[in-house]
């Protein structure tokens, strides 16, 4: 018996197949759907978001450091004095080691900030069960305060306000309406 305006109910595993699929392909489709659900759950977890933000921050920090390393050798006479007695291969090796240390240090700092902010924002979003402007602003305030915790209470408040304002500006930019194309 057909009832209008009522969604049909199907037993689990017996739902209608998408167009172009046969009954023999149902098991493969169900397996793919299961893996897709696992990946979706993983990417929505705070741990995965924090790890991705930390890794991305590390990569961007290392890249910024690598780009700025070309400007780091501003005094060639001082460098020549410190590297006296080295051949060109040893000098190049020392320069690359110094660049690597700078890339690691900068990447570590960016990764820490990215992971801290993303983790706090994810926890706030999960607690509030909303995705709005309050989450990044609150997460920015908390993360800024945590990053400035060793500099005193004024720095904690100032760091929180500054990071919250920066987070709000970035989020407003990312959430803006796209321009209409004519």
C-alpha cells in the first residue's frame, strides 16, 4: 500500500542502489560507504584537526624561514671572519645546517600555534554545537592567553585580545560572501 508524502522505509542493506549499480556490486558499495564514514569521522575529530593544523603550521613556518634565510646573511665580512680556514664545501654545509636549524625552530613555533588554536577551537565548537564567529574569537583569546602566560597577567590579557582580534579578522575574511559575477 502506497502512502503519499511518507518516506519509504527499507531494511538495512536493502536500500535502492544508485543508478548504474547492479545487485552484485552492493557489497563493494557498502564497503566503500563504511570506509567513507570512518574517514569522515576521523576528519571531524579534534585530534585529527589539531594534528593537521600542527603539521600545516610546521610546514608553513619552515617555508617562511627558508624564504627569509636568503636575507639572513647581511654582513659578509663578519661571516668571513667566523668561517676563516673553511673551504667552500664546509662553508656551504655550515650555512645549510644553520638554515635547517632556523627552519625547524620557526616551523615548531608555527606548528605549536596552529595546533593550539585548532584544538581549542574544535573543543569549543564541540561544546557549543555551533559553527559561528564566537568559536574562533574565543579560541583566539584562550590561545593568545596561553601563549603569553609566562609574561604576566597584562600580557595574557593583551595576547588574548590581540589573537582574538586576529582570529576574528581572518574568519570574517574566510566567511565573506563571494562577489557576484556578471
